[in-house]
C-alpha cells in the first residue's frame, strides 16, 4: 500500500500541481491535495521549495528584464524535475 497515492497524488502529479500552483492554475482541491502530499513527502517538499525560490528569482529577473536569467532558471527547473523523477 502506497501512502503517497493514498493521499490522492503521486509524486509526478504533485510536481505538476506544484508548477501549476505557481501560475495560480490549481483548484482549491488540488492545492489541498498538494499540501497534504508535501506534508508527507520530503522530496516533493524540497522540490516545491526550490520551485518557489526559482519563481522569485524569475520575478526579480523580469524586473531587470534579463531573459537569460529566466531561461537559465527554467532550464534548472527542468533538470530538477528530471532528477526528482528518476530518484523514485
Ligand atoms: Zn512526492
């Protein structure tokens, strides 16, 4: 029995919900599920933290209108997503 999927989200879904949440595309139900998942799942929690930091960086970068920083942050996030998925 897998506790994580019992919570309604597996790690992949949590990661997706996480990036959607950044753009405010998640429903309240999805957010609650995501929070619950993050509470029990450490890797996803770390991932979500990184994501939040990155989006802050991106916001700052946008103020400075530096698209290279944004691209780099995006690339890093993709790398993080990949390594997170392969860890399972
Ligand atoms: Zn997870």
